[in-house]
C-alpha cells in the first residue's frame, strides 16, 4: 500500500469517493485491503438498473487500484434468497414455476432449454459474461455456499442471542406508516409509481423482518420437507440452540440444533449488516428502496455494530431508464440487460454512461434512434480528448470508460460515425462486400481496406438495425424507378434531378455528395453552391430531399442522403432518378 495517500485534482465523483473510501478504510482497518461491495439477486433477468449496483463500486475500486492500493470488489450473489414470484415474459418459463415460490433460488429449476443447473446460475451467467466484457474485476461470493457450508454459523447464533436488541431497533420503525416503502424526502425528487415498482422488484424492500406471533426471531429455516421458507420459528433455546419451526406450506414441524444446522438464513435486514461486518465492507451503494426510513440500509446502521462493524459509506443511486420505455423492474420481465446493451454498443460507451453521471443522477440508455446522437457525443468527446480541449471531469469519465487499472478495453481501430454504419448496413442488409465498397467510397483518399478496421462498432450498428429498428422503418431501395412520379414532375424538379446526376461523378465521396445534395437547391435559386442557407432555402432543400427519398426508397425520410446515394451506387441512382 502506498505510504502517502494520493490526492487528486480531478473534479469527477469517482475521485471524490475514492478519497473518502481510502480515508475511511485507513480509519477502520489500517494497513488492510480496501473492501467495496455490490449485491445482486439473480431472481430474474439482471437489468441495466441492477448494473449500477456493480458499476458504482467498480469505478471507485478501479480508481483506488490505479493509485496503488489493494482493493477487493465483492459481488454477493444473493442466490440463497427465496424465489418470490414468477417473472413475466421470461422465455422457457410458465405458470408451473409458481410451485417453487419460497424455495432458494439455487433450488429452483432453470428455464426450459437452459444449460445451467438452476435458476440462479442461469441468470448469473449472462451478467458474468457482460462484466468480463466491461472489464469489471471482482470476487463473486455465493450466499448459498456461504450459508449451507456453515460459514455464518457463529454470526447466526450471535444474531439470535441479540434478537431482543434487533427487535427493539426494528420496532422504532414498524409503527411508521409505510416504513421501508417510501422514497427519502430530503433533497430528492418525487419518485413515481414505476420507480416504486422497480424498488419492490429488488426483493429486499418487501421481505419480512422476522416478526411472528411466537416472538421475534431474525432467522428463517428452509423447510426440511418442502424446501420453502414459509416457516415460523415457534421456540428457541439460547443454551442448547434448539430451534423449533412449523411450515405453513406443508405442515412439517421440526426441531433442530442451530449450532449444527445450515438450511436457513438471516432475514434480509439482519443478513446485510452481518455480511458488512463479516467481510469488512467500507463502501457499498444502495438503491432508493434501501434508503428510505426503516429500510435495510437505514436500520443496518444500528444493527451492524452488534456484529462489531460500522455501516459502510456509500451513495444512494438513482434509477436507470431506457429511452422510449418505462423505468425498469426485473420483476416485470423483458427489460434490457447489460448483454442486450452490449449487442448494440461498445463496452467503453456503456461504461461511460455510468461513469459520467453521479450515482444520484438518473439517466437513460438509448435503444432507439437516440443511440446515434449518443455515439456522436461520444466521438466528439474522443476528439476533444485527442486535441487537449476537454474539461477535466469529462476527461476523467472518458479515461474510466476506455481503460481500467488492468489496461485498455478493446476499441474500434477506425471509429466511423455510428449513424453512417447503421445506414450502410440497413441498406445493404449486412452484405460484407457491398458494405466494404460503400465504406471505402466515403473517403476515397483513405479507403477502408477491411471491415475489421470498423469492427466491433460495425457489428454493434448492424445488431441495432436488425434487433431494434422495426421492419416497417427499415430502408428498402426501389428495384425499379417510380415512372408515374417521374412523369408528374414539373420542369423545375426535373432540372434539380439533372443537376444532381450531372454532379455524381465529380462528387462521389461522402463529403462531395453532402456538398452536392445541399448545393443543388442553392443553384436552383440562383445562388452560389457555397452560399449560407436562408429560411426560404431550407424549405427548398427539405422539399428536394423529400423528392429524392420518394424516388429512392418510397418514403419521404430515410438515412442521410449522401450515405444513401453511396450505398445505392451511381449507376442505380441514375436509373432511379432519370426523369
């Protein structure tokens, strides 16, 4: 570990949190590795909102690692949580899975056709692959393995000995209307019903705290007969550790010695602070559902000292939305996952979306046309980094996106505009040789020699076109000229088409065709092709563009005209536009 703490002049949120975490770790455990944590419940598709639970501590841990400190980023797989409900819209899952409600996620069968042994492993797998692609270094911990191996046995016995203390802490909030359900009020925007649904979808906010008619017990066994947690502890003896429970699901009754029993878990509001203490966690973010009065993160501040530790520091993180869609809840099914996002965008871009916004700022991830603007913004940022004109905070976010402490992430050698690549693959249908020809003609002075130069961005753009753009919005170039429309054109329209066709040979590049299509209406108005546009000229340009689109692709809109003309090819353009 460095002998002198490294400070930073960067103004980004990651650096500020890294400063705080290093100082806090030195206060709590001098000379020890810094420990940050995330918790993920593989109860269904792990979506892009859940990813913030991982990316926030990852970015902080990576900054600490860059400074030369040893740091552990733990991801607790909450795979010993109960299966709460059957998620909607998951392929290979039907209503028959309802019979497994109440069982550990690792005891629930995986969806039909899955290569994985159980429900939890099936949904963990996709995120594990995505985290590798995103460059996230972490240590995964299966809570099924931890509980069933007896690792937490002493912590469980301690919690049972302190059950009256825990009950008193929780009792401070039980009488508060809606405790654990409402979002925090202090300096927070109102949270709508969709966000509250997403909060419920985490599985933690709605879990009971161990209260029963027989008393308070912070531990729930899984039934020895039906493997469900629909059990009620009816008696417990601290000296012998004998525990008796009844199962409301199947009627089974059993008495066990808790000092030897490993088929159950602490209730969530005790389980989380216990793990903070066991692992020595210094930093962990929490979602809105965990940060309201009476919720797990809040009561954890008072329960954690019972296990000999303090609650970690960490921000509340806001929700992540999808452009054009409601906010996400994995309980609803069909929500985009990190794997879905990585099919249409490169890993550095996805990292950047999480790095550039403070955790308490919500943001959206684009799956619609907005992704083109997002990529434009990303490319402009890269250009500013290259020429040194970038602001410090933006430079920091960019640096965290393109590299980690372990090295650079893979990038596209020749990053052509995403919207251009999408237009080309839309028109060509993904035909490699035709795509290469068109891309080469974009800049004849520096032609593309191989599609590998524009990959993986090209592949992401193609995936976006094929998976996110509706079939009726795809570009279909006419096979034959629209003779009826051509015959109906007046002399002025015919002359504008003739000017365009006359200039094709001398303007056959992306830059040249851009000048040509914008210049024709200027010449028609008696202006110089380089003249600045006027409001009247813009109207004329729009009318000219609409005519070209109708003649080329049957609609009045489409890909950028210069790109479209290159894709169609000079000979075919002449065939379709010759009046």
